[in-house]
């Protein structure tokens, strides 16, 4: 399902998920009202199971793509722009 969707910074209160084929809105992942209208990167991770994006208030947000639930907030600073993010699979070596 995630491969037929895209996610964008909505420049208002979070990230919006849409269907690729018709652009239909699916849901908003809320991060709070923006204080700066600079674009923040948002992307899929964990085989499209999560949505990860920056903010203008010093945090990176991680959401469950299917439910929209906030899974984690990674604090970078008390305030300031987190404009670029990336994801990488974690491999544990035992």
C-alpha cells in the first residue's frame, strides 16, 4: 500500500499522505502549527511502514503510516529548523 502513496510537508501543521494514482488525501500526521514556512523533508522508512519528517521546532517526528499514530519524537534542539532527514535500516550483529 505505501508504494502507491506519497507524503508531503503541508506547511501548516504537519505532513499529508496522498494516493499517487489520483492525489486523494488520506490523512495528516500532525506535528503542530508551523512558525516558519520553510520546507521540511518528509519520507517513508521501514519498508514504507513509517513516516519520518523534520520540523521548525527542533524535533524529528516518526509516525505509523497506516494508523497515523505518533511513534516517536526525536529532540534535536529546543527550537530551530530540522529541514533534512534520512532513514536507514538498522542491522543487528550478534
